C-alpha cells in the first residue's frame, strides 16, 4: 500500500511540477501576482510529495518488501540496515529518484529562502525549476519506475553489490547529487535573468550562495568517491580519469569558475554575460554527466541503464534544456549591458584568468571524455583516452591557476599592482623554493614535476596566508587589534583563505604521490618484508564470520627499527550470495604518511600475497578537499548573504536618498 | 555512482579481490621489471573500463603483462615492446592516444581553445576600449559646460 502511495505521490509531484512550470511563468509575463505566487506554493508542495515517494521506497527496502522489483534486484534480508537504506540509491531507478528529491529540495529551499526576491524573478526561477522537474519526473515515471511490483515475489532479493556496501560509498551519491542538482538553481536564475533581460549586482548576490552551497556539496561528494576508491581498490588508486569521474569533475570545474565570476558581477558589475553562460554550462555539464552515466552511451560497465529508450529520453531532455537555454542566451545575451571596465592586471583580470583556465580545463576533460565516443560514431579506429592524456593536457592548465591563486586576491579591483603584489608574496616565494629544495634533498633528486607541485602548493598556501595576514595587519599592529580585525573581517574573506589553503593542501597530497613506495610479495606466516624503513611481518591469518560474508583476517605487525609501529588487519571478504570477494585494506593514517596494506590471494604453499605501500601525504588530498568545502561553508555563513540584509540595505539607501532630497 | 566503474569492474572481471601485478609475474631483474611497470601503466586492460593492465586484475591484463615482460626480457626496447603490443591489439590498447590526424582535434583542441579564448578576450577589450573612446560631440560638450557652470553657482 505504502509503495502505491509513494508511486501516487510521485505522479502528483509530476502534476504539481507541470503547474509550477507554466503558471508562474505566465504570471510573470502578464504581471499577475496571484499566478506568480503559484510557483512558491507549488515548490513547497512538490518537496513533501517527492520526499514521501522517497520515504516510501526506503520503507520498502527497510521492511524488505520483495514484491517490489527494485527491492528484489538490489536488496536482501541479510544486509545490514544502513545498506538497506543506502541501497535505495545504489541502482538506476532509485538514484534518479534521489536526483528528483534533491531537485525538489532545492526548489523548496528557493521558495522558502528567497522571499526577498522580486516576485517576477522568483516566479521565473521556480518555473525553470519546475520545467526541470517535469522532465525528470516524466523520465522516472515513464522509463525508470522504482515502484513496479513483481508478479511472482521471490523469497529473498538479489542483494547489493558487496563493493557498494561501504559507508564511504553509501553517502557519496547524496552529496554528489546535491551538488549536481544544486547548480540547477543557478541555472534557473540565469535563465530567469535572460528572460528578464536584466543582470545586476543583486542578481549575483542572490545566485552566489546557491552556487557556493552546491559547489561545497559537490566537492565533498567527489572527495568521498575518491577516498572510497583509495581504501577499497586494494592498491591505493584514488583518481582514474574515468568517464564517470570526469562527469562529476566537469561541473566542479565549471562551478568553481562560476563562484569566482559571480564575485565580479556582484562587486564590479562586469562579466555578466559570461557568468550567465557559466551558470548554464555548469548545470548542462551536470546533465551531461547524468546522461553519460545513465544512458549507457559509454561502452562502459557503468551502463547499468542499458535500455535505449532511457538513453533517448535523457538525450531529448539534454537537447531541450541545454539547447533551449543556449538559444535563449544567444538571443538575449547581447542586450545585457556590460558594466565596469578594468585593466588586465587587476582583481577582475585575475578572476578572468581563473575562469579562462578553469573553463578550458573543463573543456579539455569534456573533449577527452567524449572523443572516443565521437571517433566511434564517425567510424574511426577505436581509441582510448586515458590518464596520460589528461596528465599532459589538463595538468599544465592548472599550474598557472595555482600560480595565480596566491597573487589574485592581493590585486586591487579595477587596476592592480602586480609588482607590488609579488613583492608582498616574497615570503610565499621563499617558502616555495625552500619546499622544493627540501624535497629535492629528501628524495635525493626525485621526480621534478612532483617537486614543482610541492613548491606550488607551498606558494599557494603561503600566498593565501599572506593575504589574510595583510587584511588583519598581523604583526603590524598590536595582536589585540589584529584579533579585532580578524573578528570583523567578512566571513567570506576567511572562507576564501580557507578554500585556497585547502586547495594547496590537496595539491601537496597529489604531488607527493610520486614518492610512494610499494612492496609486493608472497609472504608465509611469520615472514617479513621490507617497505621503506618499515619491517612488515605477517603474524597470522584467521577466518572470521561477518553479517553477510566470511572474512580472512590477517594480523600484520609493522616495525620501525625493531619498535612496533602498528598492528594492522587487512581482510579479504567473501560474499556467499554474490560469489564475490572484496578486499578490506588496512590503512594506518598519520599526518605525514599512510601505511597501506592489502591482503591478496593465498598460494598452495601457505603463503599470502601482501601488497604494502608507504604513501606520503596521501590523506592531504581529501583533507584539503574538506578544508575547501569548509571554506565554502564559512563563506556561506557571511551575514551579507542572509535573507533581508541586502533588502534592508537598499531600503536604508532609499530612505537616506529621500531624506537628502 | 561515480566509482561504479571500478566497482563493477572488480565485480565482473575477477573474483580474487583487488590485485594487479602478481608476485609470480615479476621479472627477476629489477631494472627490467621497473621498465615493464612503466610501460604497462600506459597500456589499457582491454576488457576493463579505463584501467591500465598494471592496475587491473583481469585475466587478460595478466596475459598482456606476461607477454610484455617476455618481450622486455627478450631484449626489446620500450618502444619496440609497446609497438609489439599495439600490433596485436591496435591503438585501442594505448591509454595515451597517439598523435595522428584522427586525434589532432583531441591533442591540439585544448591549447587551441585557450589561444582562441585569449584572442577573443584581447579583441573584445580592444573593441570595447575603442567604443569607449568616442570623443564628446559639440552638443555634449556644451551641455557639460552648462552643467559645470550650474554646479559651480
């Protein structure tokens, strides 16, 4: 019954979305306030409806209702509760429902928190959100319905892929989707502004928090996925330039460009047309990502949606939304008045450089991802575009980005003093050189590129700190005064410093991967292998039962100079139901390096394959991403964004102007 | 479900958990072995999605690794050993796509895009600067002078 109610709620949500798409748009056109306000009510109704549908599916999973096909295919009574719940989005239908849930969440949030928007703008934004909702709800209801019942319910389900039964992966999709779908808000704002024909500082001020929040969620989502790959795959790979990873990375790059260019619109009234375009591109890339993953167009094993009707449907959605918005852009963008002028060397100039490089980076990733498909379609030889391509084309684009991150914030708006900025960065430069030289010394002339990367990371980090220290006049005035300045500094400034620091931390972690050590051997019980300065001893391997698997649990002792450094337990887990084995690596994380041990297969003579790695600074990659997202959230908490502040400021300005007359 | 690649790949291609180079495959000469590792990082496991044979535990990846090591041990240079593998499996096996007419767009697209975008920016600036520098007309100058006078009074 509940399942049917969920299905029914989803159909109702579709009807409400149709209403939300049409009525407010007409209202904004005819200047009819009653019609405009329908958008708000519809969005506020749509969210509980979709949430109920989501809850209904979740309920079916929790009680293991094997009359629902989706539950049969992806669940099992033996599965721990957490994975019963997260199994909801571990499959095509459920993950599309999650997508729509996030969309309804964003729509509801816009309706709730944007009371200060001009009614016409709010109506149009919600209408665009409604249109996206119509498309995706129709997609779910027509081609991917998770509520279908089975004619002959089996006794038990097929279970979830054991590899997905992992906390890291359980929460990775919600964050990722919140990021993807969150950019629909900035997209809706962009389209609304194009219909309206007006973009101003207030528009940027409204759109930026949404873009920033989505960006934070996407950052966390990507980091989680990468971290999961690191500890699961058994050899510590964390990024593969796989099409599905690229699908999440492209919107991230474009979104990063967007949150920077929106600053220029807000502060300087320039780059308006470009920012609109970026908002459209960012969400389009999210849609392309969804298309790539869901349609099965990749010749990849990801294509768990191999049904061509689904592919066609998503393709149509893609053409309608991207084509429609870009056409609107082509028609309306020339009429957007461009605002403030600026010299090439200025804060705006630096942000333009950031946008130029990030956008080119996103285009490079898109090209590399789609090129094999393209060649395949035009009938050329099959081609592979793998990590070496991206390392050669994408990485060089990011080097100048990092070089500019430190200098940009030190430049003044309109016309900056590059020499002055660089002079103030001498400390950062010295640190970068020092780190590079120390790196060369410690690794006795190790890989040059990695050392360059470490130097750049030091430069970026110190650059961010120097800028922050200048703002609060650290060491120039009394510490108490500096503290006061720090307290009064806008949260957005603290957020920027944190986010740039996070970037530096991640870059350092990535660069340091070049220095990792690997040791791979067949080891008998009691024997040892040498890894860097560590002695790794396999003490024993025991069989242990788990909830829905049996594990071979190894006890491995790591010693340095005879002193015990760590006792670790890598496992191999065998899942009876799926006849599948997974590797549970044992990782000892410390600030400076990870010890990473995976247990491989046993051989006939009682030996076990042991893969042991020493990975310096590796955890910095994900820690840096978290710091970046945290910086974004600190920036988001800036009181200037809060509802009503801008409106009140305008009101005060009006009152003052009136008093002055 | 971004990491589905690796997930399904693991699930489909081998039941032995994550593994790549097996201890038994390795060449005894560390110099030769490290050359083989470097080459195999650039060769695709054909039955997997976007994984090198160095990373993949699929049977085919194992076979190619062994084949490659045979060639290296037989004294082939890096290029010759790679060419041998390519002759058997085609360009598809190269994770690093070769530069040839069919891939010009791929390889030169990104730098070309950067150059075009930069050129567009510079042109746009020039045009806007030119548009800004239109001198005041006689009427405008008069109007300005009048306003200035008014404000002085």
